[in-house]
C-alpha cells in the first residue's frame, strides 16, 4: 500500500459492500478503510467477516475522515448520497446502477464538474478479463464489421427490494454492449413484464439498434431458468453470457462458466445466390477466470490510479451513469408506448 493511499469510506456494508471489503483487503488497503451502515446488523456482520474494519459514527463523521467514498447502498439512495459526497468535496466510486433516471446522472455530472471531483461507476464486467479480451479483439478488427451483440443477464434468484430487472440486471449489458461495440445504442424496442405482480419489471427484453447499424438484444430477469451457481448471490442460479457476431468472427463469452469460444470465418458466395459459412473450428480464447473479489479489486485499483493522476476514469459519470440510464429510460418509454424509441443524445 502506498503511504499516500487515499482514506476510503465504504457506505453500505451489505452483500456487495462486503465484496468491496474483501477487495480492499486484497489490495492491502484495509488500514485506510472506514465503513458506515445505519443498519446495526449489517455493520456487525461486516465486522465479523472483516475484524480490521473500523466503523464511522455516522455519515458526516465518515465524510470528514475520508478522501474518497465507495457507495454500495440500495439503488434509490444513490443519487442523494452521491450528491452529498460530491458536495462534501470527496471523490466517488459509485456502484451500478449509478442512478435510476438519466436526469439524476445529469445533475451529478454538473455537481462533479463544479466541485472538480472524480467519479467512477462500478460496472463490473468492464473489468472482467474475458470482456477486456473480447473488446481488444473487436478493436483490432478480428470481427470485421459487427452485426450482432447480445447479452443474457437472467436466472432464478431473489427479486431485489430496491429495483427490477432494468436497473439491477439489464444495466450491466446496456453498458457493456456499446462499450464492446465502440458505438452507442441509437434505438430501443423493449417489452417489460411484472410476473411477480409486485409493481416492478422483473422480466425485460430489449431489442437494440446501435448507431453503426449493428443489432442487439438484452434479456434480463430473475424469473427464468438459470444455468450456473451465481458467484455473488448465494443459492441463485444464473446466466451471464454474451454473444457477438461480425463479418469475420463470432464469439460467445459465458461469464458464469468462465468460457470464451471464438470462431473466425466469413460467409462466402456460393452457387445459386447462396452464401455459405466458412468458419474455422471454435478456438478457446485465453483470458483468465476472475471471481467477484478479483474483478472488484481491479475496478478499485483503476479508480485509485485515476485519483492519483487526477484523471477521469473510463466509466465516468457520462459513460457509466448517463449513457446506460438513457438506454434504460428509452426502454421504459418504448414499453409504455409499444414502439421503438430513439435514445436521447447525451
Ligand atoms: N457490480 C455488481 O456486480 C453488483 C452486484 C451486487 C450489487 N451491486 C450493487 O451494490 C449496491 C448494494 O447492493 P447490495 O446487494 O450490497 O445490497 P444490500 O441491501 O445487501 O446492502 C445495502 C446496504 O446499504 C445500507 N445502507 C442503506 N442506506 C445507507 C446509507 N444511507 N448509508 C450507508 N449505508 C446504507 C443498508 O443498510 C444495507 O446494509 C447496489 O447498488 C447494487 O446494485 C453491484
């Protein structure tokens, strides 16, 4: 740990807050960390798992004693707590979904600019080695022209009390797919359903058209068959997988199974106007497996680098909060109006 490592305040010591604590310990930052959670049971559980954890007496005391905040609280608290952190002049690592609506992202953007603060959104998959390897292959042209990017973030798991499938699940791939494509989502046609009758969309299907013409699909929800044990939620069964296709290659990445299959090749013209696939056998792309603690440690290490250099993170408020929120806002509008909707300009 560098002697001048920033002092960090973790707000929210619940399930994912504890993943952050494990990641902070792995980075050797435990002595620089304070935690705060208004729920005594959550604070006690965090102390039991991480006996080194020092707890702040309250939000104000915690803010006074830190340089930067990690915010891992329920979704509806994000916008107000993030604004409090920025007004206090602290940098911020803000867990996904950063906000519930794009207008909250715009307000945070203005505040962060006014206060000269660095904000990184916790978009887990951007730091997964398999997503990074796929993005590098796309960027070097291995896929040719992309025509398809699809993601399934679904399974059989608890419906979170604070959000439905859009903010909890779809947000991951509403960010990841355009990040991979290097092109924003231009239009969305979405269908949402409330299969549990609890007033939230626990099932979401989003058809996308990217600005460069590629098509996309996101399936999200907690009421579908899962395939693998979830690495974050004990007892849940999950699918976290993406498929990408272009004129020169096809790929499937399964984050839960930690597999990455690539097929290079093209369709070639054949007799009678047909085009036939001429693809090599599947190859396995070598990209390491990574569990939640490793991925979050990579996210936090990148955040700390940005703080040290006073540089904007890749997943800053514009890229990590506003752009995905605009896609999800368009999805809600599309589902309500029963038509495809253009994603608003950032
Ligand atoms: N990146 C990922 O893959 C990933 C995975 C899981 C959760 N998350 C995100 O992490 C966040 C937290 O999720 P979770 O599963 O840990 O939820 P959780 O309900 O288990 O924990 C949230 C904790 O925040 C505490 N809290 C509430 N108000 C607070 C306040 N004002 N100050 C401090 N603490 C407060 C609660 O008491 C609770 O202990 C959510 O935004 C969620 O979307 C991200």
